[in-house]
C-alpha cells in the first residue's frame, strides 16, 4: 500500500470532506434540515467541516429519492456541491462523490452531528498526515468522545477498495468494512482524554433533539469547543438525562 508522505516531505494529501445527508430517518424524519438558531442541522455540519481548515473540497452526498430534493436545495443555498446516488447504498454514494471531487483522502461526516468541533476535525487530519501508510483513522475505534463528535478519515484508494469488497450493512456504514478487517487495512484509533463517551450529542430521536436544542439555545449559532461544551453540561444534570436512555443502533442495523 502506498501511504501519506511523512511530515516535512512530499505534498500533503488532498483531503475531501463528504457529508452524508438524507431526509429519511426511521426515528427522526427530516432531522438534517431542522433549524437550529437560524441555521439548518446540515448547515452546522458543513460550517464545522469548513472551519476545520483542513479540507481542499467539501461535498454533500444525498440520494436520488425525490424527498431528498430538499437536501439538494439546501446545498445550493449553502453553496456546497451535492452528489446524488442510491438510497440504500451509502458507500456507492461516497465513491461517486469522490470520483466527482477527487482527493487523496476522505473525511466522512454525517449530517446528524450539529455539535461537531472543528478543532477535533483538524486534529484527526493532522494525525492522518503524520502517520505514513494509514488506510483509516478514527476517534470511534476506542471511543472517548461523546457520540456525535467522532471524526474519521480514510485513504481514497482504500474507500474505492471498500466499494469493491463491502457487502450488506457495510455499504450503509461506509467505512465499517475497513475497521472490522484490521488484518487487511492499516487502522489507527485516535483517543482523546478525558473520557466523555457517556454523553450522547448526536441527533437521532426527539430526546436527542431536546438536548441539542437546549445546548444551541444556550450557546447560539457558534461551533462550541468540546471542553467548553462538556464543562457546561457537567452542571446540567437535567439536560444530560434527556437522552441518557436512548439506545444506539448496532452496526448490523441499517
């Protein structure tokens, strides 16, 4: 496998961000376009990715389903490219988005994470650049971050390889074939301390929405650094309890 040049040599990898976004959601339909302090959830994800300062390009990958015309319209409003592909084959969407927006590596984002921290995105990109030959790096392999703030990056050629090899639920979760087959790919976990994994800051249920809305009501239309956010939440036990009982879907669940 050919890898990333070591620090100080060669050309830094061209990193493309791809945000997967669909209106369909079994537990919270339309969540990606819900408004938060005057900005859509998708708009907040796009802003955090752009503010990281590490992306050469950014594209939203949505489906060809007519319900996702609204996502394409929002992309036009945000002045962000939109690639459309199969409804259920998210991996194919990513491969198609990468073909249309070439790069050496892909940072994958999901449009249900409106509290993404640009500093963490930047950190993971720096780790990827610093370790030659990596296929995949992620904060979720040994999670210490709240769910909803994880960041992952995959080498472009590795993503295309997954497009040929992955089946079933791996095509929904895009990168999962890589990190569940470490015998085939060079995988690195990025761990940040302290452990804040008990917090759930993603957006998948009405309980999640209640918590995220309360956070945005307090901080406003800004990207909040993780430490500042968790320090505030430490003093808000009632808010933390809002979605504490929500069950995260297993990998095999679509």
